[in-house]
C-alpha cells in the first residue's frame, strides 16, 4: 500500500522502518527540515533513534498536502497536542487512518481516535498501542502490540500492515480502552521515575504499578471501556515497560524531578515530548468530571501543575487511610458505553 506517516520522531521513524521492510510505498512527513535532511543525507534520525540505519530511498516530505497526495492509508504519529491542528487539514480523506499517538485532549476529554473522528469524518479510524519502545522496535527486538478499532476490518488491516516476524500484532475492538491504557500509563510512569530519582527500590515501584493499574482500570471503565483490556498489552504491558525502562521519556522526566531538577528546566532540555505531562492535566480534569478516584495520578498532577513538593506528594500517598485491597468492585459505566474516542459528553459540561 501507499502509506503516509505523519510525524518524523522516534516512533514515526521506527514504524516507518517496519512498513518499509514489508515493502509498502512509504512517505514520512515532518515539520523539522533539518531532521528530514539528516535522514535524507545520512540515513539517520538522531538523537531520536541513535545508531539506527534508515532507508535512503523512502520519500520524505515537509509539505503536508504533498505528503498525503495519492496515499491509501495514514499513520498519525505527531504529539497529542498537535493532532487536531494537523489532521483538520485532511478532512476529506476517505481511507484508513491509524493513530499511534498516546494522549487525551484536555478541552474535550477525547482520545486521539475521537479527535480523528471529528477532524476526518470520512476515514476508518484505528489505533495501535502497547509496550513498544521505539528504539527497541527499530532494532528488531521482539515486540507485541494491539491494533484496535470499533470496526473489525480496520483492526485487521492494521494487524496485516504492521505484522512482522519480530513485531506481533493482536486485534481488539475496544479502541477506547486500548487508547486510555496507552495514555494513562504515561502519567504513572512519571510517578515511577520520581521513585527512582528519590532512590526508592523495586518494592516501591511494584506497589506503585499494582495500585496504578487499579485506578487506570477504574477510570477506563467509568469512560465506557472494557475492564479486561487493562490487563492486556495496551494496559498492564505498556504500563510495566514505561515504568521500568531507561528508554522511557516519561519515567526519565520523573526521575529528574525526584533528583531535584525543576520542571521548567527538564522540559526545556528534553529532546522530545513526554506525553505524560499534558496527559496528567487532562486526566485530572476527566477524573473530576466523572467523580473517579485516581490518587496516584492526582499526586503526579499536583507535582507537575501545582508545584507540590515531591516528598510531600509521596507522604500523602503512603499516608492515606487504611483499607482492604479487595474492598469494592469496579464501578459500572455511567449510562451506555461511550463511543470510541473518549468521553465526548464532557465537552458541553
């Protein structure tokens, strides 16, 4: 197929390499001319993918209209805060569009598939998510991911496009749950990094992850997602790798906070966006609107947006009231399940 990837960062480039290896006709769009020139002349995308040789003969475009001209499928790999701005220019596209961006739009509460449904109403929307560190994917490290869509044919198309001997793709129709798992774990990973920066051990991180998946699932079910999705690759799998890996930007942001660096300095010196930062704000807003308790994500938000002292945030978490681990079941979704894309009912509240 003729496929265009929007976004020339680490993830877009790594997925482009997979598609190129499967002999698809690939165009990679990016808005950083110097980055495209490096890929064109040196076959490298550094520091995004250090040491990875990229094809010299794939098509690189800085013009959006030219990049999508004649393409049969689009992969959206731009940071979440730019997805609406970029894709609203492609409203007439009628083919399959796959989001590989993990985030929640603050103003609407929509996941990225929901944003795409509003900006590209004629497209067939899918999403790919799972424990997928871009550098490891580019190196050919065995990896598994989920291709999700409310339309089974679109989910299967994503599976067939991306499946490789070292890149196993499963399908799911719970696109909302798959996307929420991928977005919310980035917030938790910042908290995990704080634990690393403060010098805590593996006991602490294991406890954090175990309790975090509970509140991720609680919020996801309240939004209309299926509870079981959060036990899979796009939930627990993605949460685990993002919280433990030295390659995780979100974990790295938290570690630097734990070591005493200021947030403004960290953000100014990061080579790429850590999606957990804007997502923490979106999740705080979403949890409050739905009345869902998310204590770990609440403390991460407080550290990032309210200037809360790191050690006080940890003390407030560990000092919460005593309770039983099995005290209470998952709350039922309020009303009928929401459409894929997130809690758009909140937009008018």
